[in-house]
C-alpha cells in the first residue's frame, strides 16, 4: 500500500499575512487532488544568457533577488527559464514582477518556487495550491518545467 501525505501550503518566513508563500512540490491526498491549472516549459542557451549578462550589467539585478545573484551562470540560466516557465503556466499575464518569483533549494536540494506580490496574486486568481518545478542544464542549455495544480 502506498500512502500519499497531505502537504499544506507553507509560509516563507512569517505568517499568512506576509503575502510570501512557498508552494509545496507534492500534492494533497489522492481524494482531494485538484486539477492542473497550468504547465510551462522554457529553455535558455547558457552562452547566450551569459553574453546578455555581460552586455547588460544591470540585467542580473533586474531578474534575480539577492540570494540568486551569486550563483553560477548555468544556474542563473535555469532560474531564468523557471521564471519564464512559471509565467507561461500562469497564462503569461503582463504584470508579473521578476523579483516576485524566486527559486530556492530545500535542504534536500529540490528546487522550490517562492511567490510574492504580483506572481502570488496571479496564482491566487487561478486557484493554485501546489507547484512542481524541475530544472536541468546540460550541453549549454538550461531547461525548466513548471506544473501548477489547484
């Protein structure tokens, strides 16, 4: 017998009034599972992204929050792809702020999306309760896939 554990929405660094959320990567119990709200995939050429960062020094500050900025360029490219994939999964509303979505790593190394501000509001409008994020980089290409569930 396989047990599926319920994982509630967790609050990142405060109470539910903070408006900052970490969406869990696992679903609820089988009987309570919602449907897929959105799927997004994005790829990013690591070399092309690195050239953009050199050509436009302020780009890293515009796209990433402090903790993300110190990562290797292949990891930045994967995080950029994750933010693009998240926007696609949300239906690509035009009012999303780059700093309102952050990729953090759990202790296990699993990537998790942290949503705040405009991105959290877009997710709330769609009834998003659970997210799944996969990142990879190989052969000069970074890829991210996001699945959002209600």
